C-alpha cells in the first residue's frame, strides 16, 4: 500500500510540475509552448508529459483549472448592500487584481478555445459566473432602469468588466493599472447610474 501511495504522490508531483511549467511559459509570453519546452522546464521527458496528460488540450484544461483555483483564493464576495460607490470600487479593484493575475493565461486560453471543447466549457462557465456576479452586485441599480433595457444594461456592464476589455485598456490603450481602473469606474457608473 505504501508503494502505491508513493507512486500516486510522485505522479501528482509530476502532474503539478508539468502544469507549473506550462503556466510559467505562458507568463513568460510563450502562448503556445511545445511539449518539449514544457517537459524541459518541468525537468522531465516529453514522454512523461503524455503519460500524465492525454494531449496538450488536457494539459491546457488542467492549467486553466489551476489558474481558476488560484483566482478563487483572491476573490472576495462583495456585499450587495454596500453603498454603490463602495461596491463599484471594490468590484473594479477585484477585477483589476484578477485580470493582472490571469492575463497571459487568458490570452493562451483564447488561442486554444476554438480547438478544445473542454476548455471552451470551462471558459463559458467563467463568463456566465462573471455576468451573474455583475447582476447580483448591481441588482439595485439595474432594477431602477426601464424594464425594456435592463438586460442590455447588464450585458453592457458585463462586457466592460471582462478580461478582454481590461486587456484592451492595458495593452492597446497603453493605460497603467490606475488609469485602466478609473476608466472602468467611469464606464460602469455611466451604465449603472449609481445611487439615486
């Protein structure tokens, strides 16, 4: 039994090392590392990569899952009964921290998503959660809008507060973190209206 437990522990350590190697490559800007590059960084053979993962798609899903777990550790539940400005500030601060953390991995996932049903499913679940969180946190402001445009306002607030928008502001707009955060606050305040 001890031998089996030891083998399982070694196998898990190797899997973890491979996922860590992939995430490391992504953070270094290599969004499509080869199995050989991943294996070298993990300190194992290429063959071992495929012993522990069915294919690179399986490995990318494991990396996305790990990234999600790391992200969950920094996400707080923001109370929906706080004043609008406090909710808005905490929401934007939280999204900024999260997006700075996941940016390189998200870019790689976007490249892989069209070719991976499991990864697409993971990312779709994340997008639904993000939209639901906007709806939960700003339900009072959305409820004050005319019924005919509540869903459109929610969609607009959601679109503004996703990683792709953050990436556009930071990478294409050239904004520093504080300026990007200020842009999100202005945009979301315009969409949601705030305290009456």
